[in-house]
């Protein structure tokens, strides 16, 4: 199992970051994604949007039982 942490200053950018990661890294089996919003003095909005994803990555060359 692998872990990926995403952080951004808006939920929209966080969603874009997660989608870009999923598109680039697939195929994945995602076990869990947890979201959190915390106050931050370093971001323009004053909030930090975070997501922690637990996943397993598969070899792109294996078809995982899917028949052509």
C-alpha cells in the first residue's frame, strides 16, 4: 500500500491535483481518501485543503483479468 498527500489553498485546485495524479498513475486500487481543511497563515484564503490517499499501484502492462 502506498500513501499520497495532496495540499492546496482551494478545494478546486486540490481536486485538479488529485485528478491529474489519478490520470498519470493509473491503474490504481484506491483504499481510502480522507479530506481535511485547516487554518493556514501561508495561503491566500487562510485555509489549507488536504487529502490523504491510500492506494495500491498496478503494473500498466498487466491486464488484470480483463479479457480483450
